[in-house]
C-alpha cells in the first residue's frame, strides 16, 4: 500500500498468512469437542477483540514491524476460526432434530 513493495508481495503475504491459519481450524474443531460451544465462542470473540485492539492501537508502530503485524494478523485470524466453527454447532444444539438441517446452507 505504501508503494515501496510490489503488489505480488502483498498477495503472497496474504496467501501465506491464510495458510498459517489452517492448523487453528483443525484445533478449533478439536477444541469444540473438549469444551462447550459457548466457551469456544467466548474465547474466540475475546481473542479477536484483543488482537484487533492491539492492531488498532499499535497501527503506527506496526507499519515498520511487518513480522509483528503479520503475527498479530495471524493470531486474529486464528481466534476468528473459533466462533466460526461454533456457528453450526450451536444451532444443532438448540433446535430440535426436525429443524436442524433446514436452515444450514
């Protein structure tokens, strides 16, 4: 965005940060079986909040620290996967089995 790096570097950065989040998706599915879905969702939302606050508050300093910015970005995406994995799980827990599959997808 600052013009000093080519566009392809930005695309590669986004691609690799997304790849680094894949293990957190696997962890989220495993974690959902270990604790309640509401707890997983709460942890995910709080993690997203903290990571986003850190990104917002430190935005000026993070412009110079690319690795730190990328680490916080990956942390935010990882926490984002926790509420994402609970979206269908909570609906399957609260609705009767006659209704469960009718609204998903």
